C-alpha cells in the first residue's frame, strides 16, 4: 500500500462527509443494545406473565355446598372419634345422599356418575370437621366440598359442552347434574384450602404443597447448617491463615472446579457415596441437604472470601497492635466485619439450593409421599421436585396447581434475593 | 431420633465441662491474683473441645462403620442353597434384608430373609447401646482430662487456637474430599461399565438403545439388543446448546455492550439486576415453561407454516435454555468490558473516533478473550443443564441436526436411567455413570480453558 498524502482541507472534507454515516452506525449499535435489553426484559416478563396467568387460578377451585346431616351413629360408629372408627363410618354415603336429594339421579349408571361429582376427599373432610368440633353431631350443617377435577375443568370452560359426549371426559348426565347444582346456587369459586394445606395426592383437586414445603424447609436447614460453617471456615482459612503453597493452590482449583460441575453430578455422588456406601435411606431431607450443601459450598466460599478480602488491613494491624492473637483478630474483628458479605453469599447460595431439582431426583426425593415429613430422617420431597412431578401428570387441573406452586416458589426466591440485596446495601461498609 | 438425643446429650455434657472449666479458671484467677496465662473462658473452651471432639469422632466413625460390619457379618447367615444359586448376587440379598429391616415387605419374603432381618435388628440395638455408652464415656473421660489440665501454667489459649486452626484447615479440605468423592463415585462404576461394553463402542457408536437386561432375557432370549453408542446423546446435547447460544450470545453480548458503554448509571442500576433475575429462576420453572408454553406455541406456528414440529422439539428446549444463560454471558462480558482500561477508550476518542468505532475496534478486541471465556462458561452451563431437557427435550435418541425433531441429551438420559427402580450391576444402570464421567470431563475441560483465557488476559493489564 502506498502512502498517499492528503491535504488537511481535503481530510476535513472527507471526515465531514462521512460523519453522518458514522453517527448513524453509532446509533445503530445503541439501538441493537436497546433491542437486546428489551428482548431479555420481554422474555422475563413473558415468563412471569405466562406462569402467573396459568397459576393464579390454581389458588382457587370450585366447591359445592351441601346440607350434611351429622348422624353420629353413621359417621362415628364406635363413638370414640378415633381414626379407625371414622374410617369405618359411612360419611361419604351421607354426602352422596345429600347430593342425590338435590340432583335426583335415575338409574345405576347415573348414580355411579353422580357419586364422582364430589371429590373423593369428602369423608376425610367430614372426619376433620367432627374431630375439630364434636358438637356438630346431631345437627344439619352446610358444608363445602371440593368438586372433582374434571368438573372443575368443565366449570372453568376447558371442557366444552358442545363436543360430542364420547370425546369429553364428563358425560351429559354429569353436565345436567352440575347445571342443576348451579341453578340452586350451590356451586362457588373460592380460595382453595387444599393448595396450601394439602399434601401430595393423585387427585388434583386435593393436591397441595404442604408436604413439599416442609420438606424444603428441612432440606434447606440441613444445607444451611452444613454449608454455612464449612464455607466460612474454609474462606477464613484460605484468606487469613493458609500460606500460599501447593496445597492451598490445589484447594482453590478444587473449589473453582466444584463450582463448574453440573448439579446432576452432585446427585450421582450423593447416590453413590451417601446412599450406597454409607447406607443412608433414600428420599430423606438429611441426604438431600448434604448434597445441596456440597453443591452450594463453592458459592458461599467464593463470596465469603471476597467479603474477608474487603476488610482493610488497617483493622487487622490495629488489633495486632494491641496484642490480639491471630485467631482473636479473625474472630473478634475480621469475621464480624465481613459477616454482611458472607450472609449475602449464603442467602444467594440457599436460594440456589431451594430451586435445585436434578440432584434431588438422583437421591430419590421424587417419591410419592403423602405424609408431611416431621424430621430430617422422614422420607419427603421438596417444592421444585413437587413441581416437576405435577408437571408430568396428565390431568388438566395439575397445570394450574403446578403454576400455583411455581408462584409460591418464585415468591420465596424473590424474597430471599431481595433480602440479600437489602443486606448488602444496608450493612456493607465502604472503607 | 435415638441419634438426635445422643448428640444432644453429648453436647450438653460438653457444655457442662465448659462451665466447670470456666469456674475453675475464675477460681484460679483469684488465687493467683490475675496471674493466669489465658482469659478464663479459654480454659472453659478447652474443656468443651476436649469433651466434644473425641466423642463426636467416635460417634461418626461408628455410625458409618456399623453398616459395613453388619453386611459383612450377615454373609455367613445366608443359607448355602441361596449363595450357590446361579444368579446369586450378594447386593440383592442385602437389599432384600435391608428392606425387611425397614419394614418394606412386598409379598412374603423367604424365611432366611426375615430371620436375617431379625438378627440385623438385634445387632442394631446392641450397636446403639455400644455406641451410646462409648460416646458418653469418652465425652466424660476426655472432658475430665481436659478439666484436670487446668492450672496456672497451662497455656489454654494457645491450645484452643491450635485446635481451631486444625478444624479450619480440615474444613477447607472438604473441597478436596468432595472432588475425590465425585471422581470415585463416577470412575469406579464407569470402569465396570467399560468392562461390559467396549469403550470405543460407547464413544463412537451411533445408536443409543439401552434395555434392562431382565427385559432382554424375558424377550427373545437374544443377547446384545442393547446398544450403547453415545454419539446421538452428545449430538443432541450440542444441538440444544447451539440453539441456546444462538439466542443468548447476541442478546447477552449486545446487552453487555449497551450496559457498559451506552447506558446511563440509572439504566444500568435497573437493568443489570433485572437480567440477573433470569439466572435466579429455578431450572424446573424454565422446564415447565418450555414444555407447556413454548413447545405448543412452536408446534402450532409450525403447523401453520406447514412444518412438522415434534411436540418435544430440540428448538423449544434450546430457546428456553438460551433465555436461561443470557445473564451468564451478559454479566461476565459486562465485567470484562468494564475491565478494559479507560485510557484505551480515551485514546480512541482522542483520535476522533465515534463510540461505535471505539467499542468495536478497540474495546471489544481488547475484551475478546474474556468474552470468549464467558461464552465457553455458558456452553458448559448449557451442557450440564438437566431439568429443561428432561422436561422439554424428550427421550428419543435421534441422531439429527434438525432442530424441529425430538432429541435427547446426556443429562436427561442420566436422570431417566437413575430415577426409579434400577437393576444392580446392569449395563444400563452403569451406563449413566459412564455418561456422567464424560459429562464431567467435558465441562471441566471447558471450565479450565475458560479460566486459563481469563487469567492470561488479566495479566496483560495488571
């Protein structure tokens, strides 16, 4: 390339002519940036919008109000309100009789179909009512029962009455019964008392997140109790005590590697080490918490180290100057000053653990468990796994319940993250 | 519950020793007129640690060890006609006994199983008594030993600090142990898998069709129905990751450029956390979103355009995964773009270049290694991502490059194989471990390479 001499005036001319084009290019890049940010924001809004619109109805469901004659002899044949006695009682027959007196089904088939209108949890509901308030016996009281999930879907408009009978999940008879019930104003759409208080159930109208919620709390507690002390101890050791040598280097490389290992691999490790070798039971929050603790450990260590590094050396020097020992400097000064940063990292790690699913699938926390776990040794499941299981079920109503559970989970995560940000803003000192 | 109470009692005993030590030290302080080596509470802590640590050590060793001991001891109680049977497997026998111990009884187990279970239960009781008494004795004896050591000249602060230093060092070794545990758990099973299936068939085979061996035998009696060629799985994984990158790289990169170069500080303070929310959404939520919103949407749009989109297409999973990894790319790239020294930008402006020219010709080339590293990290995230593909990508191991078809991935195969009932020692179960091993190797290599690039790049400016 030969160098060409350009007259300064000519050069000014060239620049002047090109400046418009260059400005336009600049604006274009700015526009691309705005579009990218806008797209990301749209994705986020669309995600939340789609979950929220699907999940909001999941907090509500259709109930039918029936007049129940609380006949002690029939509900509680032994008269002692024990579970066995209530189980032997014929509460569901009483409910069906009350229902039949309104809709008046004719014939065997119609009766059989009519029995399915009210959710199969009706006898449990009556048992619970009389247990809480035995004075109900001998009275006739209005009681609300959940409707079966197919009828719920019909009332929400997911099942069209114009489709041929053979192609929809509920028959013409049932539709007539439901119409009759709504004519008498017995059907109501209310806040579901199953979604928060119910546990895992194959009947979508009775399914709730209580068991998974407590499982999550137990698992997270184990995770916190293991990961927080270990993480802080490791961070303190690496930042304040350890000499820079081969061993600390190996530890640091290991921590970085662990942060990159896919979460499902931690589940495999839990399966192979904790369950197969140590012989711990499957599906328990203790093992789940241990696996999640190992998984969140790198997050906590890395943020704790950053927090410790941010404590200025002058603080340490002052403490050494008045005769403190190394550990006194660490425990009396460095750790308290670094605590907000460490807590922020821990909360973010816990939020990660709360949303994690894959490793818990590996250690069997995916089992169908109706009972609410009472201790870390009871089999249980957690919220994200419950969401995964519900997402697999075919019934229409589970989609709403799943989205409702997701809203609850997201609510917790957002609260935790907001709290972490608040902590960081409020407590963190600028030196 | 037994374990819980035992731990509480051990803890209470150690607290008792703390107060005894504290009281003794305070008494000594009065006697020697403040001429004590350490502050009184260090004597208390010494007694506490002396009581707590040995008994806790014994407790954990014994509770972990008893299962090994029992399963070794039970061997001699399995009758000969069972052990001599052709398909005898000790692990299966052990599982039968364990189920019976835990009260999980299906049908009527053979008599030797119930007998062995009864025996096992009695052993557990004896071992509980032995563990409890040993732990309590140790905690009292060693606590008392620590207590006896308290005198005017005992340097308790130094002793306590030494113990705590050791504990801190030990806890930092957990990271190493975890790595070893991961490698150990994956490598051993993988070696057993490669003993059954040749490694070249696994690495280069193009058909993935694992079957439970039981099904194989019950079927035609033929051997070798299962095929373990992992190429379709890796092809599926990388297809989905590629789609994810097509979404996340442009969006993430342009967002990073905009936020670091063009945005006002207010915009930055608002949009940066907003993008990070995307990283905080649990993957199971993304999976649900992909399976129930994006996939049906793609299917209907596809059929309107006359395309046949599978209901579990790679495209749906890839798109949603792309949304998930946007923040990984944007925030890491943002960091490296910010790390480019201001002097470089100023030099560019000084020569009269516009912002666009400064960004594209000076800042980005300088930040390129870091940007590449962030993309590699995002790929390793995408490769290891599990829930989205389990819920949205299907299980059919197709070897295809068509994003509209269903593919399966390494992680979703691992989950499908290991969740639920497994056959002992079957090639299918073991194959999950081999897949996990290759997955770890791939993600670790990517991570190493990315960190290496970042490190090299940092050295240039600092």
